[in-house]
C-alpha cells in the first residue's frame, strides 16, 4: 500500500497546477493594481481640467513651426 502511494503522482500534478494558478493570480493582481493607479491619476487629471476649465499643456506643443 505504501509503495502504491509513493508511485501515485496525481497529487503532485494537482499541486503543480495549483501553484501555476496562484502565480497567474499574483501576476493579474499586480497588473490590475498598476493599471488602477495609472487610471486613477488620469481621472484625477481629467477632474482637475473639468473643474478649472483649462486643459493641461500638450506635450510637444509650441508655435507650430
């Protein structure tokens, strides 16, 4: 009975799939957190523009020449 338990690899496979799923979840959470911070900054900029009525200077704007 003990040797059959040692040879059975189905538990190890399940653990590997669990670890892969956990790593993917961590990557998704990290990406969503970063994206959320960037979106928050953008919406804050938009809110400021709407409140003040002035658009921020565009990058590369000049006299047109």
